[in-house]
C-alpha cells in the first residue's frame, strides 16, 4: 500500500513519546492515586478514624463519670483547699489525661509459685496521643503537604534497613505534628500534639504517676473496645499502604520495561486509570519553571520551604503564561 505525503505528515506528528525515569515516576504517581482512591482499605481507614472519634466523645463522658464516682468533686475541692493552706503537705492533685481502668470482677490466675490468685484486668486509656497514632490519624493531611506519612509502615512492609530518607521523613512528620523541633518563635502555635494533649483532662487525687490509681468499672469491656478502636486506626493505615504497595511493586517493574508512553496509556485504559500525556508535559514544565533563576532565587531566600502543592501551582501558572505568549 502506497503512503501519501499527508499520511507521512501525520505519522511524523504522532511521534511516540519516550519515557525516562522522571516520567515513569510521574506515571506511577497517577496509578498510585488511583489505587488508593479506589481501595476498600482507604474507606476502612477513614471508617476507623470516624469510629474512634465517636467512641472518644463517649469515652470522655464515661471517664468523667467513672473518676468522679471514685473521687467525688467535693473530695477534690477539699484537697485543693488543703494544698492552698499547707502547700505540698496538703495532698496531691494532678490534671490528668491518662487513666487506668480496671475490671470490677476478678478472674482466677496463678502466681509465680503456681498458687491460685485473683487478678483484675486493666487497660490504659490515654486521651493524649503518641506520634505513631497521630501519623496514621493525619495521614491524608501529611501526604497532601508533601510529608511522607508512610515512611515507617514502608520500612515494616519492605523489611529493609532504615535509610537517611527514613530519618528525614521521620523528622518532617514529628516536626509537623509537634513532637520535634518547633519553628514558632512566639511559642503560641498549637500543634496537633498540643491539641490532643489539652483536649480532655480531669483533676484526680494523687501524683502524676498514672498507674498509681486504678478505676474499677463494670464498663471495662467498653473501654477495652475503645482502646482497640485507637489501635485500629494504625492497623488500617498499615493495611492501606500494604494493599497499594503490593500493586505498585508490580507496576514499577512493568513501567521499567515500557519504553513509550502509549504502552503505559494502554495499561491505564485497561485498569480505568485516567492518564493523559499532558501530565508528562506538566511535569517537565514544572521542573523548568521552579528552577528558573527567578523562582530558584525565591526558593533560596524563602524562610519557609514551599510545599509540593505550592510548587505545582507556580509551575502551572508559569506554564499558562508561557503558552499565552507563544
């Protein structure tokens, strides 16, 4: 079959776009977003957070009733008056957000010598939160700001040693949540750690040592479920990452064997992933735009590191300006 000049021209215009490492990374990010957004584990993670939030509000009411049952407000007021009169000799009060809840009915167990003994089960209920929990709780927020909230679960999943990248991500996460260095000179900024620390506290009789007091209750099993609800947020985060990462491991291997964009496009179409060639052009323009002399100067003199979203916005704006000129 003879090919005319017009057909030759169309073939020239439709030159296949080749892939490099940067473009494969951009394509992989598109697939990862699709896998996450359509994963049942993402909904399970969101549901775990919602369930914890609901139970937390109930736990505040239950804990207040429980503590005030064992330590009535009038007793707290009496100790406060004694402290005002006799200083430290008047007694101990502590504004606490950590409580040990104990079962009201003992179970039979054995001591070190094998003799039977009664044991009261207990569970620690904390209304503040550690960094691991808050990392899972605020995962979407952290990732949206370009902070890798999956740094720790990634190491657990891969079984590899912790790298400098891991420790850099750990520092970024801890700083954002309020567990690390703080750049707020005024000292008035409230980080997530502070918000959780101050969200719920009760005055209790005793020292700051949380385990020095146990509050027995018939609602022990409910508090145990509340503790599990907190742990489920972290577990759901791990399951979400593992599910998506298993797919991404296969995808990255496949992308390495692809030389042209249309091969990735064919795969995307079969999986229902929206992938357009413009995402590669946008990525290339972004790199050129952000590191142009003007913008690079701004980045180097800016006291606050720009987020990934801010950089993308700058690149898109410059791209629009360049297209309007052309």
